């Protein structure tokens, strides 16, 4: 069995492929099931995503926009 430790897989592409393959299983002869399962496992490597690039800017919390403009003080000290 193939293992992909530390890799990220494309969920959408893998789900589309698996649903298409699994929808055809009722029409397949029982003797071909191991062959089809091996083909599905062999195809899993094509869904591995590339490594993520480093962030250029660190994450930060943005200020919440004010709903109303702030009132300026009429008295100046």
C-alpha cells in the first residue's frame, strides 16, 4: 500500500476521480476488483500538490473598520 506522509493531496481532484471509479464498480466483474484497486492506488500519486512557497509577509490582525466616523473634540487643550 502506498503512503504519502507529509504530502498534501488535492481533495477535489481525488474526490472526482474516486467517485467516477467507484460508480463503475457495480458493472465490473468481481475478479477485476483487485486490479482496479491497484490502479486507484497507483493514481493517488498524481494528486499530490506541490510544496507551498514561503510567505513574504507575516500574518497580522487587521483593525476592524469603524462603523461611524470618530467625532473630533471641539475643545483643544
